[in-house]
C-alpha cells in the first residue's frame, strides 16, 4: 500500500483500503439500527474512528474483522442514544379503518426500508457457521425482529448467526467473555425465533419462482390502478396486515383492509413502478397531483409474501427516498401502467 514519504497512510490509501468493505459494513449498520439514515451516520463515524485508529491496527485480526468491530461498537453507541425502531404492527393494536389514519408519528421510531442496490450482498451464507443467509438478514421481518433485542444480544446474534464470527471473535469485538457471548446468543435466538415467520422471504421467493413472483406483482399493480378492491383482497393471506409508517395505524384482515382502501387510497388515481427493497418485492406508488398535472412519488409498498399470497403490505410514506431506490420522483400524466420487467429473484423485478 502506498504511503507518504514518512511512512504515514494517506486518506486516499485509506479509502482504497476500506472501499471493498463499505457496502457490507453499511448493511451491517442497518441490521443493527433498522434505519438507512442511522446506518449512514454510523458508517461515517465508524470509518472516521478506523482512520484515526489505523496507526494502532497491528494486524492481529483481519482488516475486515477489525472494521466490523468498529462498526458494531459505533452502532451500539448510537443505539444507546436513540429510540428503538419498530414497525406499526409492533407499535400498537390494529386500528379501526373508519377512524382514519390519524396523525403521523414524526419521531424516529420506524424501521426503514433498505434499497437492494446498496446492500452489496451475495447470495447464501457469509460463513459456514452462519444460520441466516445474507439476504435473509436484511429482510424487513428480520430487521424488525432484532430491533426488539437488547443491544448486546442484537450485536451477538448478528455477529455469530449472520456474519459467522466465532464466539471468541465476537467476544473480542464486544470486549467481553466467550461465556457471556454464548449466553447472550442463546437468549437472542429464542427471542428472535418468537418473532420471525416460519419461512423467510428468500425461501418463499425461491419456492414461488421468478415467473410467479412477477405475476403476483403485476396483478397487484393492475388491481391498484383499476381500484379493484376485490382483486386486492383475493391476493391477500387470511390474516394479512396493511400498515403505512410514519402513521401508527395498521389494519388486519379482509374487512378492515377493504374499508381502508375504499375510504383512503382508492379515492385517488395512481400509477406504479416495481422496485426492490430488503430483498423483497416493492411497488413504488405515485399519486395524481392535479396542480402539477403529473403523478408524484408517494409511498413505497414493501410486499411480504406467504406462499402465493401477500401476507403484509408495509407502505412507507417516504417520497423523498424514491431516488435511493432507483425510482423517479414524478411520472408524466400520460404514463401508462407498467408491468414488472423480467428479472431474477435477487435483482430488480
């Protein structure tokens, strides 16, 4: 590695050194924090700490392990200062759709969607000892589940079961003992398993196959654009939920979701574009704006599938985030409904 004449590492040297790890470290911070914006902050701070600490890096571990240690502890520091992130279904009981959505909760309490393009994750497992596939570990259900764990248990579970670190490596990263790590891991596994669905989205997507997934997304988009509530309900699992952070309100079952759609979204005109987030199918929803004479970015619907049906629609009202998901902020008035283009399971739908 190049350095200055006095042997010091330059900032450009450091950037080249850490750049191959940046995407996976960002995904790690997201798992820990449940927020893209918090992950941005954590990664920036972690790399600053790494830069300052580089002269003391003695190579007793790999550079990757050292960076993960810094990113993990930076995330833990951030967790101690910020509120736990949740989804509406964990925030309070199901709502009455006739009461309206209420006021949005503007505090930073919501798990955020994560754009697939930033994950930098390969298929499969990070290491032989890992229990979760890399893409499973950024699914909405997984990220939401681990936010309920105490911070240290969360870190241990991710280090051991996602990244495949040994108990000794995790203990060194967290400056604790192997026995403490093993105890925290046992408790974390029990708590996480209680919240996670029986099948991950990756397993469901593989079982359905790319063509069936495309058909589901296309049918969902078609029903939304026609305002066909019966078609939407026919696509839902029996106990399906529909939520829309930052609103705390959410709905369960056909009757409540029907009322919500008829009294809310189906009063407007929409256009849609497919995308991906958290390794799952996503639909970017654009609402007609008469003053602008165009369809404007409004909500990102993350679809969680169960068999061949939709088990949950989590509609993130974050139009400012559309660009990050590779979606335009506006569609022209003449735009036609778009069917999802051909894709593989782990690429853009």
